[in-house]
C-alpha cells in the first residue's frame, strides 16, 4: 500500500464502538488504499459492561487492543486527542503528535457525570475508570469487616448491577440503592418483580422516590432532608460527553452530542462520522440512547458506510431497534427484558440461570467480534426495528 496517497482514516476512542468500528473498517476496506489509525489513551480494552464486577473484586480478562487487532494492518496510537482542526483535518494528541485525516470516526463515548450534585465529584466514586474500580474493590473488604455501609446513587441498570454485585460479594455490608424511580421501572411487571426478589434476597435496601442533593465524606443528603450515613458512596447517574467536538466547531446539541444525518455523518462536517454515546442519532421511533447494544450497531454500520463511500456506492440510512435489556444481578442471577424497537418492554423475559448465560454471551461478544473480524463477520445487530424504522427517521 502506498501510505503517502492512502485515504487516512482516524478513529478516536477504543471503547465498544471505536473497537468494533476499527475492526470492521479493516475488514471492509482491506482491498482499498486506506490507512487506519486508532487512538486511545490505554492499550487495554475496557469492558465497561463489567465495571461493576471489577468494583466487587473480580479480575477480568486482559484484552490488549493491539492484540485484538493483530493482522488487520491497523495502526494503534496510545494517546489522548486534545484538539480537532476541521479546516486542516488534523487531530492533535497529548503526546505531541499531529494526525491528518481524510475521514474521522468520533467514538469518544460518555462517562458518568458526578458534577450534577454538590460533593459527588469530591466524595463519591464512579465506574468511569477501571483503575478507580480496582481501588474501590480494595476498600470494600475493609468497610465490610467493620460492618459498614455502601450507598449506590442511581437506579438505572448500572446502579442496579453494581448494588447487586457488591451485596453478593460482601454480604456483611449494608448496601443502599437510592433511586428516583422504582429499580427496573423500564421493564415489564414480571421482570421487575424478579429483579426485586433478587435484591431482597441480597439484602439491598432501596430508597425509592428519593434524590440525592449533596454527597458528604461519610453520608448523602436526600431531598427529604434525611441524612444517610455512608462509608462509601458510588455515583452511577447522569451522563456527560467530551466537549472536543463542540470546541472544534462541529455542530452539537447542548450536551455536546454531535448532530448527525441519517447516515451518522456530522451535519456540519460530513467527513466526520459520529457513533455511540457521543452522537445524537434519531430513528423514526425517537432518539437512540447510549448503550453498548446501540453503540456496536452504529459502529458496524458506519464502517460499512465509509467503505461504500470510498467505492462510490450509495448508502442507506441506519435502521436500528432495541431488542433487550440484559441485567446481571450478581454472578448467580440475572434478568433479561425483551423490548420493542423503542426500548419499551414486551411480554417476554428471561430470569435465573438462563438469563445469566444470556447476559454473559452479550457482555463477551464485542471483544470476540473485534478479534474475529479479520476472519469472519460476527453479527452485532439483533434488530433493525421492523415496522418502527421502515419510514424515514
């Protein structure tokens, strides 16, 4: 390949979306004159779907990104992007490097936002960084030995999984789950009932209908005025995205999500493709919210779009519908709610051991799909949304 004339593709971020996009790009463009560079701060692939397991003290498989992409021809660059110059089409990195791009894939994802409540950023833990999750895991046995309390703030899927995992791993702890709505409120009645039975069995104390107004070093204050003692507080609610795109003058919404057209290209800079949590993506049924389920689909779709554009072929708009809500409840139980395209619950669900096996398959698919993309295309999309996405988004 003549690298001086090759079409330069730069992928920012190697989470679930960035990794899948890169692996599929390498497969879909292998007969084209392209050069793909993947930029990420760490060479280790972070399994964000499993951060609650790390927090509870479990060791995960050490997936190294260069190993997952071995033999694909992808160049891995360990660094953090600091600025994007859309006029010169360059990305500046914190190691001093300057990368030129003809096509940019923006896959920087999102993180839990601990700035939305006073004291959370200073006194609460998050699962944003695996290093912090490891440090948290070392604190829990000490707190458990003293019969202490852990408070998980946020009743979404991350909060539920973290509370269940910690309670199962450390039964001597008192685990509080503070949530504005009933845990599993997005699920059907039967799936939610199973979830609550498991939380009861694990001894998780739910504080439903309460909001945290302040996080203190040893407590959380609720909107009722109650002060709940807490030896360790885990913050799992709120979402923030990097402001790199907005600072570069790329069209974004008020939160910093890149505004995209129906083919996931930036509406202001079509050479930039935005995927995953950092993109504002709409379907006929509504706006996609950030999940691994939607992220890997946008990644695979965008890799195909880029390959078709380079070949001068037309592209079709993304069609995506949600299929399931898999939730682990410790290592011995789980619940899977099957959904309509818009993520509202259907009648069907799985629970118990069947759900555990199902959830493990879901969590383990992305790194395997990336590694195997060199040889075979492992499907990552379970539903295109059916009738809900047949009309224009």
